[in-house]
């Protein structure tokens, strides 16, 4: 199966997700948060930098839980940003 290239919009959503998670991580290390989420530090680093624009739902849920973030809050911020970008 050949995977299609991501659209610019999908890449931008991935960057925003990574930025949200990075802000929420605060002073905690990547290693600490990754261990708490059960993912590798490299996976978390890729998500935070936008190099992994479409992480699995399970990965996002685990990282969000380790940071004390609700998935609703992550989705709300993403949707608000999407709405704002389509109305300007």
C-alpha cells in the first residue's frame, strides 16, 4: 500500500499539535513525558517538532494523558485554529 503525501493543511495541523504538546510539557523532559506515555523519546520529539504530522490516536491520547491534557482541549484548540484560518 502506497501512502499519499500529506496535504499542507495536514502538515500544519501536525505542527500545531506538536506545539500544543510542547507547551504543555513545560519544564519536564522529553524522556520523562515519553516514559510516562509509553512512547519513545524520539517519537515524542518527532511529534513536537512536526516531523510526525499524523501520530496515531493511541499515541496522542497517551501523551495527552501523561501531560494532564484532555483530548477535548487538544481538539478544541485545533478546531478553533482551523476555523480562524478558513475565515480570514
